[in-house]
C-alpha cells in the first residue's frame, strides 16, 4: 500500500493552518527527543535505546512504526473504493503479526543483539552471510524509504496547495532533513518516543473520526454501509461483497494469493520491524510488545473499516477519484467533510507525523546495518571500537537520508505501490526463509543461507521488473503504452519467489558438506534462554 500522488495539486482546506500543525508537531517532538535522548551515546544506546523500553512501550512504538501514512490513507481509500476487497489488506497486515509473535519475536530477541545479520551469521561463516543479510536489508529499507519520501511529497503538496514542482521537491527535502535530525539527536531512543507519540495521535484521531462518522448515521453500522452503497452507484451492493477487485478473473485471484503471501510473511522479515525486538530487556518483553502491537494495530484497522465506508458514504467515489492521489485522498476528504479546515489540518499533521516516524525508524535500521554489519564486522573484521561504530552510523544516517531525498524526488509521481510491494516481497523472499532455517533447522549452512538470500532477492527483483507494475498496464510505472515487457502476469512475485527462496535454502544446505553441530547447539540454547548473546555477537 502506498501514497500515489500526481504532480498536479489542488488546495484542500487551509494551507496556513496545515503548516502551523506541521510546525507545532516538529517543534514539540524535537523538544521531546532532545530532552529524553540527547547527548553522547554508546552503540547499544544508539541502535536499541539501551534495551530500556517495556513491552507496552515497545508495542506502542511498533504500532507507530508499522502504521505508516500509507496504511492510514491507503487502507481507508481502498475500502472506500473497493469495499470488502480493500479491507483484505487490513486482514493481511494484521495476520502478519501472528507470524512474528509465534515464530520470530522471542527467538530473534534471544539470538541477536543489534541487527538481523547477528542472528543469521552466528552459526555460519560470518563475512559472506553478513554481506548477504546486509544487502537484502538495505534493499528492503531503501525501497520502503522511497515510498514514504515520495508519499510525503505528494501528501504535503496536496494539503498545502503547492503548484510548483520544485516546491514539492522541497517538501521531500524538508521531510528528509527533519528525519535525519531525529535520528542524529535521538538515536533509537528518540525515534521510539516519536513513534509512540505518533501512534497515540494516529489511533486517537482515527477513533474520533470513527465516532463522528457513526454519529452521522445514528450509530447504526447498517445505515452507514447502506449509505456507502447508495453513494457508490457503479459498485452498488458489490461494495459489501468479496470479489469487487480480486474476483474479476482467475488471474486476479492468484494475484491476491501472491500479494497475501508477501504481506503476511514479509512483515516478519522487515529490518526496521526486527530491530525493534532489541529495544526491550528480555525475550518475554519482546513477546509482550508484539501482543500489544497486535491489539493496537488490529483495533486501528477495525476503525479504518468505518473510515473507509464513511468516505464512500459522505464523500463518494467520484470526488475521491477526482482528487490528487485518488484513493489516498479519501481520509483527508472525509475529515474536511466532517470538521472543515481545522479537522483536516489536524489529520494532515498526524499523517505528516506518521511519515516522519516511519522514515526515522527505517533510517536507524539502515544505519545500524551499515555500521554494525558492514563497517565493523566486514571491513574492520570486528576490530572497530563502539565509538567508531556509532560515528559511522551517524554518517550513514546522513548519507541514507540524502539518498532517500534524491530517490524520493526521482520516484515522485511514479507508482509508489511498486516500491512498497517490492519491499514486502524481498523481505518475505530473502529474509524470512533464512531466519526460519537459522532458528529451526540444524542442517542449515552458509551455502543454504547465501542461495536463499540472493535467490529470493534476485527472483523478487526480476519478477517485479517484468510484471504489470512496471510496464504494460494503465497503472504501470512506465506510462508509455508502447513499452511492454511484462512477461510475468502477476503484480506481486510472492507466490513464486517465496517458495523458490525456501527451496534454494534447502538445496544449498543439502548439497554442502558444511556442518557445525556445536554452533547449532549453542543457537538452540541462546534462542530459548538468551544466554551469552552479547558476548557471542561481539566476538
């Protein structure tokens, strides 16, 4: 899901009010970040906030990290236009957390210290596996960052009524600069506080809109749904039934299965989600944080059901499709319909806060991967001091921020859904099979890890490149109708690339003589108890 904004903009609400809300949030949160997390930091403090957060706090931060503006605006718009099929996105994203809860959260907390590569490389050959894990992590984070940065430009341009393309590019640069500021000043601790504040604001604002919408229909959900049907003459009653988008043909049904696999399995392999498991002191708190996240995220997605159908009933699909961003404008247009410029200003400010929190989390994860996995473990062969590592991580944050700004500008106006789908597909294909094999299969070895990571990464990239999201369809990234090299018919490669990555991990392992029973025994102990993790990772 994503924000897909056209370069054409219109003025919605009061731009001055929206700027005021944006500025107030940035000033308030930067003040909090400086107060709670300013000053010199050790590597553990910079990457994980010193593992000082409770399960409840981390669960709130996970919700803030996970519920991006793309989720907030994208799901509401999908429900408004596609009804039941739009709500399937919510179900997929929520079920994904059950995978994280049952399979990875506690064991990842016990077996690693800072990054995904800590877990994958311990029982295998360090250098090649760290390089592979860092490569896949950086690719996932990069495409997720592009989506958020380009989405920020489109959202803020819409709400501020910016007509100049250069002004829209400036918005992307400002978002990147503020995000870099959060990361440099606060590290993981400051970023976590921003995410917690943003989660409270987003869930509270969505709850207020939900109650307001229901109040318009006498707190009668049936009346709301009927209003959505009545105001959507093209879809009609099909808005309440499955199949409006994904039941049109056998191909669309297969495409939905493929997308579902990527969404459900990809979350447990997202680097900026996995790094959050290391911000709590124990594995029990890691599990508790996921439990809190499930309740918060699940509750939020139930609220978006009312917001989406409320937008269909009170705004209508014609007005939504006519606005810049189309489906992604549903929630702001509903806020304007309910409370005028004031409510729109508040909602737009929270959406902006959402983007800042998500990109800050992504930047922390990316800089930790570069400094800890590549600089220290690969380039310096583990000999870098913690101070040197933090210094490199700070410089990496600046470089990653600049690259994200430039990438967001280049991707602005493009089909950003392509980038988000790619991030989830790569995470599900390259990261998750290797994580599960490392934690649960004694025969897994270095060749299996490299084949799984690189095979999953390459297959996801190749299949999406030659899919309808890049060329050959009305919504393709390449808009020229004469350019068509989409030989892979599905919009998401998950149904092919995920099983392929699992197969390659198995094949590589069984064809290699490498075995290390002692390391596997140590991993079993560490995964269940967490004993010796700091010493093992620092070796």
